[in-house]
C-alpha cells in the first residue's frame, strides 16, 4: 500500500544509521519477484498503526509547507533587496545628469522672464514717448486756441465799440446803391459785402434799433417781414453762416429743416435734423428750441417705421415728407402723432441712383417747399434724365400738376424752388459755384443764370428754401449752414 511504502521510506530517512537491516527476496501471490528491505526502529518496539502513519505523513507535509513559505518569504525579501540596490545604483549614475537638466530648465525660464521684462520695458518707453508727443501736440493746440480766443475777443470788442458808436450816432441811413446795404451806419459801406466779417457784423447790427423793417429770425440773423420781399427772381445769395457741425461720420451728408407752416406743438423755432450716411436711416432728431439745436441736445428722437433715402426730406405743415428707401414712393409722416398718413408712388420716377444730382447719394427724388406749397423734383425714363417738377397735395400726395424741364438732372448739383421757380446749383464742391439755371412754372420757360453761390466746405449735399425765413438751408460737408438771399422786385 502506498501508505506503508511511505512509512517505510520515512523510517529509512530517519534511521539511516540503523544497527540492523534485512533484505529478502520472494515471489508474491502472482508469481512476481519482490524484494523486501527491513530496518529496525531505534526507538519503537513495534511499527505504528496505519492511522498513525498517516498522521506522521501529514506532520511532515505541514513542516514542508512551512519551510516552503519561509523560503518564498526569504526569496521575496532578497528580490526586494536586489531591486533597492539596483535603484540606488541607477540613481547614483543618473543623478548628476538630471541635476544638470533641471538647472538648465531653470536657467531657460529665467532667460524667458528677462526677455519679457525687457519687452515690457521697451513698450513702456514707447508709450511714454507717445505721451510726451501727445502732450506737446496738446500744448501747441492750447496755444493756438488761446491765440484764436484772443483774436475773437479783440474782434468782439471792436464790434461792441462799433455798435456803441452807431447807437450814439442814432444810426443815420446809409446812402449806397449796393444791394447788400442794410439800414445803419455810413461806415458799413467800407466793408466787403461778400466776406465773413461783414456777415458777423451784420448779425451784430441786429441789436441796433435802426429800422422797423428788420425782424429777428430764430437763427439769430435778421430777415424781412413776411411779404416785404414778395416774389421775384433770385439775384443774390449771401455768404454761408455756419450754425452747427455734425459730430460723427454719419453726419457727412444730411438734411436739416424748420417748418414754414408750423403746427402745434411745434413752433417756428423747432428744428429737425437727419444724418443720412448709412443703409437704414430711420432716426429724426427734433429740437424744440433753437438753442438745443446749437448745443446738439435733441428734445425728441423719432424712429421712422420705414427707412428713408438720401437728403430730399422736408417738413411742412406738421408732417415730414420723405422718399422711402430703394423705392419711388413718397411718404407723409405726421410728427405729432408719429404715424404715416399717406404714401404715393411717383409714376415712372427714377430711384436709387437712376437720376441723382451730380454728387450722387441716391438723390433721385428731392422734395421742396415754397410760398405756394409742396413740390417734388425728380426725373423719368420718358423725360430722358431731364428734371421733372410736380406739385403735390400735402394731404394725400396726389400729383396736382407736372412740368418737364429741359435741364438735365445729373448735370446740376442740387435744386430748390422759390415762388414757383426752380433754381439749380452748378457744383457741390467748387468754392465758387453759381445758381446756373431757373425754370419758371408760370411761363414754362427756363433761362441761364450766374448768381454766385459759395460752397465753403466743398461738399454741399442738401440745399432747400424756407419761405417763412426767406433763407436757403444747406448741409455742406458735416456743416449746417444758412444763406441770405435777395429777389428782384416784380
């Protein structure tokens, strides 16, 4: 049996030095030869039972497992020790190289920080230099403005002295044949009537109670009483008087106006302004007082329900009349109720660059007002680009009467109407332009003129006539200006 055999082997291992041993050879029951080796136990008088042998074998197995576990533990500790020794050896070999690389990285970082600081220093030096330059420019501008202020103060003092002298002299009537001569001092005749100084002095002379025929207009410039001048042919246009300058690029072109027939709550002093640079022009600035207009503080801003186009808008009898963008439609917008009251399409009228004035700006349809009512200036394909003039019903915008002129629209810079006569301006940019044509709707005839017209700022994009004030209103390259005019006697 296996158990017995194991027991015999154990006995053999324990008692190698046994005193006696026997070897026997005999056949077993099957006839096979069997060798038997016997060793006497040194401490046992008899062999243990089978159960005892199994217990002994189990003890041996436990001892063997314990020894094997101890051996594995020793092997593990030895492996850990070898790994530690290898790591220490590797660290000692690589330590100097890694230390050098770390120092190099730190050095590179410091160099980068130094470069950044040097760049920032250069930028600060440049900014400081620019500030010094700006400071010098501002100081120069301050000196220039100071000199201008002193010059203006001298001129004001001179004008005040002149006014005081005129009051002392009781303003005797001047005896001059000049058309520009105002009732006042004989000394006025020494002035050049076409220069700016005369216009400024003329404004100062309104303080003198020299004549009952003069009346102060909302713009601070004297004008005749309504009906004094009557109607006649335009014979003179004065120097432009600048009232205001637009603040932003959107004000390079524009239109400004007052109502010649103001409707409550507006007054003859109420002013409207529209900056027309842009693709969606809807804002209309309203200034209740003229002083607000001069300072640029609108009392109200209207936002139109649809955008307008170009500089042809007018205000008449409480409504704003304008051309709707990219269309031949004229719109009547009531300012008090902020509602559209009427719309009318002009049959065959060119629009959006088909028949503009010479300066462009989509000025195909230009509205105007005179002593007789509301007009529209335009052209058609049928007229082959010649100016067409129509009288409009201000309520429903129906065309009441139409005239076709022989004046090519794109050959003139702008147009306005006085007493039923159409006048055109030769150039929008020449400083010395002229009012070059007149078309009389009463006779249906036109003629050439040569009335001097000054484009002081060399880009007049709007010129309109105000029949209440007997003045031309214009927009010249960001500047809102007025012109005095004179008509011949009928």
